[in-house]
C-alpha cells in the first residue's frame, strides 16, 4: 500500500505511516526536516503523482505501481480566515465587498487566493482513490464545500487547540483516540486569547519560514490516528476489491 503525504516537510504523518509498515513518502518543494530524506520527494507534488514517484531528496530512484492514499496539507496562507483582513483596503471596511480596493500592502492577495484554491482543488481531483486534505477554517468552506470533519489535537492525546478541517474522499471520519485537556492559553492585555503552543511558535522562531513550519506541523496524535485508522481502512478496502 503506497501512501503519499503532500506538502509535508516535517514528515510527521509520513513517519506515523512508516511506523505501521506502510510504504509512505512525503513531498514538498522544500527539503524535509524530518531526518528521512530517503522518504521525501523535494519536487512539485503533481510531478510525483503523474510519474508515480521520482528521485528522493537523498538521490534514490523510487517508483510505485500506483498511489493508494494521499493526505495533503496545502499551504493555508491565502485560504485561512485569519488572513481575511489583508484582502481589502482598511479605509473601505464599510463599503460593499465589490466596491473595496485591494489592500495597499498586498495588492495581489486576491489572485494569490485564487491560485491557492486552484491548487487545493487540483489535489482533491487527482485520480488517487482515497484522499484527505487538511486546512484551517477558511475560504474552502464556501468556495468548495463544508469540511467533512473538524478535529482538535486534544481529541487525540495532545493537550492543545488547533482547529483542523478535513475534506475527505473515500475515507471515513477519524475517531477520537484520547480526550485530554485543551492545553494552556495566553491572554493578552487586549483580551485576545491564543493557545500557548501557537504563541511560542510566533515568539521563539528565528525566521518567518521557521514560524510557518512550527505553526503548520501536524500534531503527532492526529498523525498516528490518520496512519492507524485510514491506513487500516484503505488496506481492508484494497483486500476486499482483490477477493
């Protein structure tokens, strides 16, 4: 059973599948930080899908008969609701959306969002039979459809909040594995509340790239649930089709 983890440089999900014996590979346009370059394609995801493999970051030539399952983590910068304030000119906030000007700092933000939506949909519409795409709450709920499931790390043994939407193709919803506390939060003077793990990622990271990487990494409890539950499900479905 061949598993492709799209847009994942941390290899958190990839390694969870590997630990259970699945032939899993991660893929991203940046090099992996998960310490297994032999399991990582450092190229465009659609090239790996089309060619059914390619050259890994370590230089190994890897090809499969077909990809059976793909879990994708497309970049959320232009899809997340948290970035909505950057689309329109702040002086136009009381105008109808169709009359608002682009934000002066980000004049091409709308085009970037359209490209991100196209990328998301291209992933979903590949010929791989079983697909899960994760992203935060955002524009895909209106531009595509509501997510099939919304999960939190605290449902899978990690004491933290990170609202994660899942769009599923041929897969069942994940079953919670271990309910724990929702973790610590930081309350600012303004009254704004933020999960401590997220605040730490913002303050401790040395670069913007490191900050994005820390914020986007999948919690290991969710990764293990994906590997155990979806891996087992797809394996059983494949066995049934071969009977």
